[in-house]
């Protein structure tokens, strides 16, 4: 896609998203993705050689190969949102092979899915595209519904099927979060020992985070702190929802704050809110990938472009977009994934 097409999708928001200059956390302080990400950022860490090799395997695959950026197709919604609800818009994806084919045809760096999905086609595809096995899930068949991330398999299973990385979710803020932190920290330690990259979905979940005035599950200060906790348990990459507001700690009257978090380190602009997430991810040493969110129909392409621009200009590492891609005919899903990638390939779209 040409820059002109991206500009057309932005419409009257071109100035807002493409010409914003961040005056909060200066870009010179960030570890910005590049073709030398492994050498520049990770070579001095305690990650072993096989972890570095597998991280480079992800970074060297797909249309974004050797840019430092990643485009990942995640399909764990069959458990997280029920298979029927997830795949009814396009029943093709009940078959795991089509999930992997979409990631390959879409030029992704990797495909992330469940033990069952990836294991069912591993012998045919594990050498063709990097596998990321999602090791825990929130299943929705318990009645009444309860919300907890539980392990669905072992790190050794992921290793044996040829995965280069594992992913997990922690519901920070929930009653179960402390158990999940300990559980996933141990799992990540073993994954690193075997040479696999670790990716953490740093999601918030607590009914008290949603008030009559706003939903603070996507507040920059709360999500930023979740990223910081994820980096602390040695996630190599953190996945986070794009922030939509700020001031969660203030509004909910908990935690500790410094007013400069809101006046100097961030602003109301989406790029500055996202940059605060990057800052909490060790100033970008731990790469931030933002989620693509649910499919809303006709606006998906534009929404994907905006999310990618915000992530890139904030200093993030890329996008992980699932429902917007697989809840469409495959050719349209490929187009959407390529559109996201085109934002990261466009040298005119720079760090704010």
C-alpha cells in the first residue's frame, strides 16, 4: 500500500496522527525497533543464545523481516470467546490449517494459537512460520462464568512441537492475579531455559476498574504498570490494548502516583498515551505490541491503520491482530494484515 492510500484512510485525521510531535518522553530515550534489535537491545541481557536465535527467527520472518517490527496473527478466541462466536463469521477457520495459512499468506512474522490448533498441524507447518503457543486461557464453559487464566499444557509440549515462543495472559488486578504471576513467571523461566521467547498479554480485569464515568481497563497509567509487571517477570515482548484514556489510579483512588505521570510523562494524545506504555516496558527494551481489537465491520481497515500508526510513532514494536483478519474472507484478511505491515514499512511514518 502506498503512503497515499494510508493518507486516504486517515482522511481528516492525517495531521492529528502523522504530524504529532511528542513533548512528553523524548524519543531519544527510547530503544526503537531496528534491524539490529537483538544485537542492540538483547545481546547484553541474561537471555541464552537459543532465546536470541529464536527472537531473531521471529524478527527475520514475513514482510517485516529485518525491520525490528512484528506483525503477528493471534487466534486463541476459540477458547477465549467460544469457537462458535469467533468462527461463525467465517467457518473456514474452525480448521486450524486455515489459521496457519492466513498467517503465511498474510506475510506475518509468526502465528500465535493454542496447543490444539498448532499441534494439529505442527509437522506440516512448524518449519514454515514461527509458532507461538498460548499456554493459558480463560475458558467460558464453566457456569456461571468465572474469569481466570489457567494452564492448558506444559512448556515442554510447546517446545516439542517446534514452537519458537510461548505466550500467556495475566489478568492484572483480578483476585487470581498473584497466583497467575507466580505461575507464569515459573513457566517463562523454563521456556527461557529451553530457548523459547516469552510474550505476555498484560491485560487488566477487575469490575471496579469500570465506573459509571469511564472504563479504566484501557487507562495508560494502569496498563503501563501492567506492562512494567510483565517486563519484571521477564516477558521479552508485552502485548497490551491501545490506551484510550488516563488517570485510572486517580479516579479509582488506589496505588501510588506522581502528578507528573499525567502532566509531563503523558498527554491526552493517543501517541503520548501509548508512549507511556512503551516507557513502562523498560523504555522499549521489552517490545510493546498492541492488540488489533474486535472486528467492527467496514471501519476495520482504517482502525487497523490508526492503531499501527499510534504504536509505531509511540515507539512500539508492532501489532497483533486476529479478529479483524480471520472474521473475513481470507483475501480480505490478507489485505488487512498487509495494510498493517505497510505502516511499519513506510519510512515516512516516523517516531513522534
